[in-house]
C-alpha cells in the first residue's frame, strides 16, 4: 500500500499559496506603478490646436464675403493680409 505524507502536502499547499499571494501582489503593484509612470509630468490635459492654413483662411474669407458678412473692401484687405504672411 501507498502512504501519503500529509505534512508534506500541507507544506506544499502553504508554499503555493504564499507564491500565489506574492505573484499577485507583484502584479498589482506593477500595474499600479506603471499607471503612475504614464501620468508623471502630466497633470493637465494637453490640448493641441492647429492653425488653419492660408488656403483655409482664404476659403473662409471668401465664404464670409459671399454671404455678405464682410464687404468686398474688407475681403480685399484681409486677403492681402493673409497672403503677406
């Protein structure tokens, strides 16, 4: 007949539990710390805005003139200003 070493099995179970707790703790801490690393230096939301191109400004200016929002003279003055940049 085969005999079981219950004390040895009990010790093995305890060791596996400890290892599981250790690995889980390392995983949780690693995840938390890596999340902090991404936010270092941030703090504020970064919003980038792009300036419209000269072509887009001219198109918008032309639409404003066509809709009567600006006079033809204002259109010419603004157009020259845009093109001189």
